[in-house]
């Protein structure tokens, strides 16, 4: 969903928030867009490039599968893809966003050729992507399962079961709004990206705790490159609902761990397709 307007405005659900006020005060010509559209993707990439969240936890799970192709779902610009490639296995990196995949390909181009050659970047929808061969491990990190509606999630899980080799695992993470989320008031913080640019990040929790909103205001970079604001909504899935969907898709949930976070913790789940590898 894109909104590029002469008078910047966030979607209606942000009405009354301090994020909406900030954006309303920006000059006309400011680009307001979804986080994974071209301009948003560059911002997302810059401010998450050095983020180590989940990386070691996911690598530990995948490494334990020993060998075989890794299917990375919603790979984005490669924050997890590059560490997965370091396991010296084939990686199929699937994402819907051409802009995010362009950033991934740029990163792959900077790697030694034999390493980059083990990764295939694929534009596709994780709800219906068919892998060219059965995979030993599928990864859906960064709590990206929360971006899918329930029917999309159920389709993604069924398809992932089909893509997995018998005995293969799915590792995914899911956002939790922890008790330490405090009064759920809107929070604003400054984050420095890998490029040195400073972003103003607004973080809001829906009043019923059903989801969270992130609005990132990019820096004023001069007339040639108008300021960009990007936004994303992340559903908070009840864990029991997600576990029920995993089971209904034929996967056996083996392990659930909590990954602590400052405001939002995450659950890391390992589920297996039955059978011997
Ligand atoms: C939070 S980002 C995570 C990217 C990457 N894993 C990381 O850690 O930076 C979520 C990604 O999910 C992708 N995405 C959302 N829905 C998708 C779908 N149905 N199929 C494929 N990718 C999807 C977006 O394009 C975006 O790149």
C-alpha cells in the first residue's frame, strides 16, 4: 500500500498519535510509504544492517540440521541471509519486495564469488513459493510471520511443510508485547543507521495490544532527495493460535524459547516435519 502525497500524511489508524503530528509538520514533497517499498526499503536496510537480534539463536537451530539447503522466508535485504550463508550451505532467499532483494543482491555482489553463488535471491510470495528441491531448514525470522494475515500464515505453513524434506525444521520468531512494555505510551527514539544517518523512530502499541506500529522518519537530506517517512504494522499473534496453525499444517512443535527484548520479547519456535532425513 503506497501513499506518496504532496501533503504528507500517515494512514488513518495513526490519527492522534505523536507520529502523525510529526509527519503533518513536515514539508510538502515528503515521501510517506510502506517500510518495504523502494524508499522505505533503503531506510529499513540502513537502520537494521547492524542489528544482531535473533542471528545467533537462528544460526544455532539451523546449524543443528547439519547439511542441506536452507530456505529463508522473507529474507529482505539479507540481515539473516549473510550469516546463514556463512554456514557454507545453499540458501534460497525469498522475498516479495523487489527493492529489498535489490539491496540483498548488492550485498551478495560484494562477497567472494563462491559464497555468493550459494545464494539464490528469489522474488516470491512465501504463501505459495515452491522450492526447487526439498529443504533441510526453513527460516522465518525478524518476527515477520506477524506481517501475514491468518489465512496467509496458514497457507505459508502448509507450503513450508511441502517444501521441507522429511525431518526438516522450520524456525520462526513471533513478537510478544512483554510485561515490561510499561504503559504502552508512544515512544520516540533516535537510531543511527549504518550510513551514519539519524532516524527518528516512533513506536506505538495498539490500545488492545493486538499489534504495534513503527514509523521511521528519515533525515532531511536536501532538495535532491526529499525526506522519507516509512511505516509498518506488525500484528502480535497469540502464541497458542500460532502453535495451533503449525500443528494443523502438519508440523510438530519441538521447542519454544523466549528471546528477551527491551520493549518486545520474541518467541523462537522450532517445528519439525516428521520423518527421517
Ligand atoms: C521485517 S522485514 C525482515 C527482513 C529480514 N529478514 C531482516 O531480518 O531484515 C520483513 C520482510 O518480509 C517481506 N514480506 C512480507 N510479506 C511477504 C510475503 N507474503 N512473501 C514474501 N515476503 C514478504 C517484506 O518484503 C520484508 O522484506
